C-alpha cells in the first residue's frame, strides 16, 4: 500500500511539473561536469526560416570551418526534422573569457565572399533565416528586451519584459540594404556545484545566449594572434553584403561567462516557459465547459427521451401502440445491415485505432518527461516506432469488425489495412520530398533513410497488422442484439438538417472548440520552430477531445436513427471526424494571418503536411466517434423487446 501511494505521489508531482513547463529528466540522462578551462564544444544544428519552411545545413553558407568537419550521427527523428549537427571552429573554454577572436583569418587577411556566395548569403538574410547552435546540448537563444509603458499615479513608467527567441538572426535589412551578423557575443551561464574543500570546482552549463552584431571590416582592428578589438560606442557601421560583387569581412566572436543559481535540472525552463501558461489553463477551462455542456445534452437525451422511448416500446399490453411504432425502433431490422465497402471502412478504422494507441502512449510518456527536449528527435522517433508496433492492435480491431460486417477475404482486408493509410502518407511525403531535394534543403529525407522506413513498414508494421488481423478475424464477431431483415427498408425523405455536410459542420464545432487554443501552440511549434513541451496540458486536452467526440457522435447517430435512416456506418465515421474540417479551416487562417510564406514550394510543403495532419486527425476522431456510437446503438437495441 505504501509503495502504491509513493507511485501515485510521484505521478502527481510529475504531472504538476509538466503543466508548469518544468522539465523532468529520466534516470540515465546525466549532466556533463566541466572543470576550469575544459573545452565546451559549440555545435551547429541548422538554419531555419518560418518564411520558407526549408531548413539548411550550417555549412551551406560560407561560414568559417574547422580543420576537420565532423557530423554527429542523428537518430530518425533528427533526420526527419532536418537537423544536421556539426562541429564549428568556435573555441570556448569553461569559465574563460574571450574579448574578441577572429575566425578563419589567414595572415590577418579578411574572408572574401565570391559573388555567388554573397548572393546566397543575401538571399538567406532576406528570407529571415535563423542560425541554431548548441553548447552542451543546450540551444542558443537571443535575448529580447521589450519595454511596456504603464500609467501609475499619472506617471508613465517603463517596465522591461525579457523574452527569448530560438537561435539568432543571420542578418537584417534596412532601406534596401542587407547586413550580416558577423560577430557573435556568446554569454554562457554556469552553475557551480558544491564540492569538498580539497576538490576542484565543478561547473555545469545552464544557459546559452548570444548577442549577434554586424561590424564593418574597417571598424575591426585585428592582430597577428587572431585577436581583435571591437569598436567602442555606436560610431561603427554594420557589415553590408552586396549581392552583386565580392565582399570582404571578418567573422569574429567573444565569450563571456556568468554564474547562475539555475540548477542543471531546470536549465530548459527558459525555453519551455516562452508561452503563457495562463492561456493553457484558459484552454483547459474552456474545454471542460464544452464537455459539461455536451454531457448535459447527452444526459437529457438518455435520461428523458431514451428512457421514455424504451418504456413505450416495451409496452406489451397495448396492441395499438405496438402497431404504431415510430422513431428509431422502426429500423431495428436494418440498423446492423453491413454498409457498402466494408473492407475499406474496417481498414480505415483499424488505422484509426493504430493512430489512437500511438498518440495516447506518446503523449502519456512525454507528459512523464521521458521524451525530454534534450533528447533531440526522440519524440518523432518514438512516434514512428510506436505506430509500427501498434499495427497489431489496428489489425486485430479491423479484422474483427470486418468479420462482423460479413466480410470473407481477410488476407486482402489485412493488406488494405496495412497499406491504405500508410501508403497515402508515404506517397504525399515522397512527392514533397522530391521538391525539397530540388531545393538542396537538409529537410529532405536521404534516400537510405527512406529505404529504412520502407523496410520498417514492410518488415515490422505489415507482418504485425497481418498477425493482429488473423486473430481478430478468427475471434467471434461482435454480438448484435437484433437480427437483420433480408429486404432493406425504404428510407423516408430526410430534412435539410440531416444532410451529411450539415452534420459534419454541426458535429465538428464543439470538439474543435475544446482544443483550438492548444492547436495554436502546436502549429507555432511546428511552423515557427518553437519548443512545445506542455504535454500535461496536451494529455488533458486529448482526454477532453475523446470524451467530446464520443458524446457528439452518440447524439448525431441518435438523431439519424430517429429520422429512420439506418445507414449510419459511413455517415457516423465521416460526421465524427467533422472537427478535422475546422482544423483545415484554421490551418488556412493560420497560413494567411500568421505566416509570411509567398513562394510556391514552401506553400506546397505547408498544405501538403497540413493535409496529412488533417487526414490523421479525421481518422483519429472518426474512429473514436464510430466506436462510441457503435456501443451506443448496440446498447439501446439490446434494451428493446423485439418480436
């Protein structure tokens, strides 16, 4: 009992830490201890821009290079994200200051950029590219100090609001002129660990900031020891890049160390608390209100209407009432009639179960802190492997449903389940990848990685889907409470509000309203290179989404059966995923109002990947709503006495 209580307390503590944005590091992720003058390696990750959505390798631009370029071996998630981690020539020593050092300077000569290199650098600056570096696996951030004016006792006071943005800007433009940030002032914060008196001090890196500057060649004074002197005051001019001719400049950097009270386990808080937590709490409260509203409607239907219906249907003493049946009982002989294309329906629902299991496990594990942002690419890698292994559950559910729908060709059904949704995803990604290849972007998935993904698909996912489908097809089908008539009943003419598209609009608005605020932060993390790690909130929103989709699906299928329309299988699946339509509308709104994408290929990438997101969300919500409605239909017809 005591052990169980301890585990519960730990779980609650982790949940609270996650909701507050703090990071939990699992055992095995050990900090690196540095001593005085130990080298702290600065590595480059990539160049990114929210305008182009095309990441590039660090050395795709003519930056100074070390004597030997060494790339870090990336995992699957890093490759799919476009990360190409490589060493840099920056020489940084623990707790050792550097006023100004010159990079790649031979015999005190500046670096000369050719016309082609100058044109490429100018293009990247106008496209608003950011450079991402890491030190001790900690990403660099640029401090932004914003001043807001407040009136207090008729006195205008300015309050400083400190914010951070990931990476640093490659350069800036001003009056049709382009300037490059060629000097980087690194500010690294360390935490001094408590040691014994006779032991050497141990330091840990807890923050990595940079102040980018643009300094003209003539204003930098260099010597033969690769040292330089920065100009004093604001008299110096920035380093202009003329794309029509060669440009000469120096690449320089300085290093400053500061002691910090931040402990190593909390060093990611700066990056993870960039979003307002109060907005997330508002989102949760808003979602809970929506769910309670739905619960009230559903309770009214079940407690008042449904109970009254069942009581009237079960009266055996009044023959006239029995003869004048109406409503959903009339279609009891057709409600479980197999729909058209049962193999495709069961395959889509099997992929939906596969997605549901994968998303649930990923969010839950991430909520516990086991997918730390320090483990780059771990989230995407885990999601890919989990989707492969969840094929056994998707195949089992699809096989059992296919047999319930009187299907016989289980091998073809298993192949359809294993290839329909993954094939669409792979096909769209392959087409988009061809365009990314044409741009020579690091976001293009290398050919060996694509072969590895295909091997995982056909070597892991497909056999597991077949295995699950085989056992699901052999298992007894779902026991329907009423028999199906041989001759289908004629469906009366339906009202306009029973139209399928109207149903999608009605059913999708409430689940979307329960999660649209969280959707904004997810879109910002994906398309604006932000960190997202508030998985405690995301887990709660996911649970609310499941509940709201289930409830609205039950309400919609009840209205449909009351209208004596028994063709609910496909309709319920489509209508339950109606919130995906609003996700698509929101994605278009986000593209127009939040992003500054004007070129064709970045727009194609955005809408291509958005299509995959909407398709996956439709499968997920449609599957949740379908199974909730299926259980509801079986329950109500089991409670009615059928002659």
